């Protein structure tokens, strides 16, 4: 049974519902006939916004019958429609309103919200967006659910100046779509008497290496990077590779994709700015984290927390005022500033902004974000158990009990391309250095590790192992290198560098999910395709496409780039007429733009099967 820790008081419902505790199992409550009450989300059904709203509504439903002031009882549910372009936003609003939604959450992308503002305003029902661009103004039925860039950048500037005591700043601006936060940060630093160097923007064909050299040339104590996740990760790797010793800051620091694109040895000490961090040491945040993971099987993000806070407020507003747009609008603005997951839900800010909560984080050795400071519209507020300001970036040690099978080097060890001294050396590991073992040869005399994004082999005689090596998967040996012809005895062999094996990108499909799982004939649907670059080289732009059956309905999406080891999700949408079981091919590199070597294209057309209902 669901344990309920709270008592409902109208003036403090937001606080009360946040501390609901427990793994989910709805209480058995006698129910009368109820009508559906749908909340719309523009975004994927398994995205952070939809999941945050869903958790809030499930907690409300667990309290018993949901009744509005007119005495009508409702069942709460979430309806989603994904969109990546202004036209798709318009279509999504139309589809959601067909399902009689009383409010819409999303989109999240700043540019998409700005370009779709006329359609969002024309929806004529409350719209809640977590876009942060200061230029996006609320009003009417448009609400902003996260702290705008002016709050975020003012907090970041204060922390860097006051806590980190830095005065020389360089900014990387990855494109025009991040000009808003860059402008706000420059303004905040300038107001404090420490204007940064002019922002560095890559040209149309600019390389990260060039940008890194320009940034380092300004002798900054801190580099703040704005841009796409893989872009900022590549910049960070490049700066460290060029011996930049200062701090690195990016709004992407708390995103797992950013961390996964960085070698383990560089993951500590990256600063970030966000609306909420799961490391916040408060009971309501811990309860939310536990229930979210139990329900969805993944970690919540700041978008999840923002959606949850606002969905709670929306449910309260509907219980207080009813389901009409004007009633919801009035009831939300009547709520007072109260404690929430992000910090405070605060409809008194004006312009329909609902939060000014900002968290500053820094990553630990494993890339997890640790909270170091919190801010509200009133300025700095106390943070529960923040980590020290002088958080070490190189002296942390791993857990004394490693996970999985881990090898510790007994001495300096050569890393080779295969299991034998006849294979080329591609690097070295030092004495006492630890590495996760991911495979072994048939007699366990050599172990396999992930070395610089390629397969590396270690002689077992030089490695002390924690764990059971017999649980490791057996890995076939690469082809034995062909030795060159033996030169004449009198000849002195020339000194040559050992060539590395060819390096390529390699695109593979990780998963594909249809929403709804079995669409109806004539009903729009979305296929979310997750793609990983499992190669050793970053992939440049490429397109993903398919033709849905029946009717060969074509759909495609572009990917700007995909770093080695990183993954991304694209959405292919369509509407078909007819019914039955179908199997389609998903083309991962439609125009053959990515160099995947002689065999890499073999996995570029994975199959996907689905059923269409009449």
C-alpha cells in the first residue's frame, strides 16, 4: 500500500504533496463514476517532462477521488504528442486538444518555444514551458516553470566571484541559439566589475581545437561553455588536452550524456548551473527521487522536477477553481510562495514566472553533480550539506570496494591491440592504476579494457584482479599483425612509428519505441529511435529516416553530430491509413555522410516491427 505522509491543507498543498512517500501501489478507495481529466505534454511520452507530470498526478490519484468545486469527479491522466518544429508544435496542440486536455506542458527548447509562441498563445488553455530564455515572456495563459536565464546567470556569476574568487573569464558560445544566456552572463559579470573576454564563437567550418586555443590565449581562470552537449564535452576534453588548468563551467554539467562523453579521469570538478539536482539533501527531494526511479527506472532531471512542481500546482489550482482556462490561471496566481522540489514555487514573481530557484553544482570523481550553492529571487539561500568550495579535482580515490571486475596494475603495463607481444603497443598504464576489465581471451592470460575509446589488451601477469575473471565475456583475438620482410643483416632498420589501427565512427541503433505502442489507423504516432556512435571517431552530421507502412509514409530527422561513445534520440513521426503487422527498416545514415569504414555500414538498417489497429 502507498504510505502517505501528508495532510492536505489548502494553503500548503504544494509542500504537503511533495513529501508523499513510497513506492507506488494505489490505495483501494471506493470510487464513483468519474470523468477523464487529461493533461497534455508536448514531448516524448518517456521524456523528463511527461514523467514528472505523471508522477505528480499519480500521487494525487493515490489520495482518493479527485473532485473539482462543482462536485464532478475525475481520473487524472497524461497525453503526449512529440514535436521538434513549429509546425509540429501546432499539430501537437491540435491533437492534444482533440483529447480534451485542460493544460499543456512544453516544449522545453528555447528556440522552438520562441518560434512557436503564436501557436502556444492560440491554444487558449494554460501552457507551461520550462524554456529559460529571458526573452520569452509569460503572460496571459503562458507560464514559465524554471528560473529564467537572468536569474541563472546572476547566480552563476555570484558563485564564481564570491566562492571561487575568479576574476578572469572566457566564454565559448557554440551558436546563436545560446546567445541569450551568454548575454545574461556577460551582463552579470560586467555589473560586478569583471567583464569577460569577448565570447569565442566557432565559424561555419570552425574546429574545436581552434576555439580552445583562442580561449586559452586569453589566460582565463574560468572557461564557461554554452552549446550542444557533445560540443561542450569535446571542448572540455580539448582544453584539458592543451594543459588548461583553470575551472570549466557549463549548463550541461549535470546531464549524463555530457559526463559519458568525458574520460573517467576528467570527470571531477566541472561546475554547472541548473534548477534542481538530485543531490539536494532534503526529505522531499529524496522521496521524489526514490519514487521516480521506482516508477520509471531512470534518474530524474531538472526538467522532471520542474514538471512535477508545476503539475502539483496545476492540480491544486483545478481542485480550488475548476477546469476552465481562466479559473486555472486565477487559481495558480493566487497560490503563495511555498517550498517545492526546485526550492520555492513562486507565482508572485510576475509575468507568469513560477520559479527563480537556481542550484550551482560541481561533479565528483564519477561525474555525479554535487550541490554547492542555492539561490532564489532574494539572493543566496542556505544549501543543505554543500560540498566544500575547494572541492578537489585530482585527489579523490575510488571506493575501496570496486564494482564488477577491476584490475590494478602491478607495474607499468603496455596496452596492446591484441593478446600477445606481437601486437602493437597503443599506450601504457602506470603502477597501481585501476581499470575496469570488460573481457578476456579464452585462457584468461590477457584481459580487455576500454582504452581511449578502443579495445586494449593487458597481459594478466602484470595485473592484480578484484572480482571473478570467469564472469568476463570471452573476446576473440584480432587478426595477428603481418610482420614485414626481414631486412638484410647489414642494413640498419629505419625507426618508424607503430601505426594505429584505422579509426572510424560506427552508428548503431540502441532502441526504438513507438508512442502509442500500437497506433490506430489515421492516428499520429512517433517512433523514438536511440542511436549510439560506438566507434572511436566523432560522427559529423547525418540523417535518420524510415518509411512507415502501410503507405510508405516517409519521415526523417537530422542529427548535427554525435561524439564517439555518445548516443542521441531522434523522433520520426507519421500517420498511416490501414491496419496489420508491419516491419520497416530504419536507415541510420540516410545520405552516407558518416565515414564508418569498410564494414561499419552493415548495421545501418536495423529492423523494427509494430502493429497498427483498425
